[in-house]
C-alpha cells in the first residue's frame, strides 16, 4: 500500500506509466547497461487530495553534479522571471528586505536581487556553481534540511520566499513547510509556482509526469497541507508557463475563518474526488495509443525538437525508439552527443536543425510552442504534438 506523504492515508492509483528511466538522465552508450528504471505510478490521496507518485528515485540520485537543467536556457523563461521580479520589487519586497529562493538553480531569478539580502537554496552542484559565479549567495543543500529552528537570526526574517517548479520535487513537504513557518516574517509572503494539475488534466499533458515531479498541485491539496502548518493561501493566479501553472501567494494563517476566493476555487477546480482522476488515466491511455499510431502511419523517419525531461515519459510509455524518432535536436550542450533516457534516441545539436529537411517534427517542448513556431517558420514543417487532445 502506498501511504500519502502528507497525511499517511492509503492512496489510490489512477495512472500506471510503466517502467521509466530517470527523466533527465541523458547518457552515453557505455552507460546503457547500468541505466536505472523504476515503476512510474500516480496516486490520489482520498483524505488530503494530494496527487503524488509512488516509489521513485529521489534526492542525490537526481539533483546531482550532472543535473542538466539550467533555467537560463529558455528565452521565454528568462523573460518570465524578469516580469516576476519586477512584480516582487513593486509589491512585496521592502528596500531593506530579505528574499530567499528555494531551488535557486543557476541564479537566473536571484540575479535581479543582488542588492537585497538574499539566499538561494539548491542541492545541485552543477547549477549552484553557475549561480555563485554570478555573485549570488547559495546554501548548497536542500532547503528542508536547513536548521532553521536553531538559526535564531533567520526566525521571522524572510519577507519573500519564492520557489518556481521546485516544491513539487521535494518529497519531505513537511520539512519545507516547517522551515517556511519559522523563517517567514509576519506579513511576509511565500510565492510558489508550479505546473497546475487542472491544466495537466485539461490538456492531457501527462508528459509533465516524471520522477522529478513527485507532487501535482491542486488548490484543494495545497490548502490542506498548508493548514497543517498554520499557513494559508492568500491568493493565486493561473499562468501560461509549462503549459499551465499556478502561482500561489501564501502567508501565515490569519484569524478570519475563511477566504471566499479560495473556497470557491476549490469548489470550481473539482480535484477532490477519485473519479476525475480515473477518467484522466483512461484518457492518457487513449492519447498515447493515438500518438504512436499517427507516427507509424507516416511511414517515414521523424525527428524530435527539444530533449526535455517530459519527452522521456512519452517515449517510454509509448515505446518509441530511434526507429520511429531518429534523433532529437536540442540546444543544451550537456545533452548533445548523448542518448535519451530509456529509448536511447540520439540527441544532436540544435545548430544542425535548419539543414535537416525532414518534414515531420515532434515538438516535445510544446510548452514553448509560440517561441519556436516564430523562430522556425511554422509552415515549413509538419509539427506533431506528443500529448493533448480532448480529455
Ligand atoms: P523545457 O520544456 O523547458 O523543460 P523540461 O525539461 O522541464 O520539460 O525544455 C527544456 C529542453 O528543451 C532543454 O533541453 C532545451 C530544449 N529546448 C530546445 O532545444 N529549443 C528550444 O527552443 C527550447 C525552448 C528548449
Ligand atoms: Zn493525504
């Protein structure tokens, strides 16, 4: 039985994505024999409504020296973070305030706050090295292991916490929430954004599901977890990033009984009953079958665009190897010359894409569609989407 990581209730499985490799583990040929696989299953907790993976590789096995994801590689994400930092300076961070980021990656975000007291937390050495070279202070360990309770200096000292696409990665939710409760200033705010489960379901974007993402957030489940630490959602907004994200504004729990906007939102999102998830699980199966059928029907080699972590889920679940998708073009030097996890499709340098006249291109990074269609002159290719359709 799978116990909920938040409330320890027995969970119910609604989606089985089979044996999957580690999504960002792009490897060389000599590593094929020792490649680890794990069973990717997704569960719903009927008590606190948390949606989460079953057993999965965690911690140092994933966010290590070789972790190849650098925030600073997408123009769209860089722009997104510039706008976000303006908002924070305007509305939330006093001139003499303190800001902290959980999962500060290569410092793309904190770079805008060098003139404030700041600290980034990130356990992955490859990215913290880059952040430090930009002059950003980093605590190179997981935030949830920071001894906040014993560091009096930090009690109630943080005006703004931010985290983008990291809270979902951390199995020890209570560790994170406990530290936030201690460190957050009175009247301070934790702004947390991550892919929104409602969007994943509506867009059938099951490729967002992979080992790094242990949790899939809903307003209903977030409210319950926060409540256990006397924190609450003050407000939220829906964003277009990663195909549909939610940005929560969280603070210390106030005296008033309830927040009408949040109560209504929980009602409206409808992610607190198992049948919604069962239905989604079935729709994913149909979507995968259809996608593979379409690729095979083309009867000619296809290439991929963007060796994103999320391509790993689709390729392995649909059992698509180099005989169907011959190569994947990608801009990240660390991935080029390597092979995709599990299915071992060669990843090649994006610089060669323009010379490749293969008409059919699978857009694995569909979430950056607009940016890419502009760049690649949309009409010159037959773009195929790996996920999506009616749920
Ligand atoms: P992204 O969708 O940002 O992330 P994730 O890995 O979390 O699913 O995809 C990042 C990968 O896509 C990265 O390897 C770089 C690659 N990429 C391109 O090759 N070209 C592009 O135009 C974009 C936006 C990304
Ligand atoms: Zn639970």
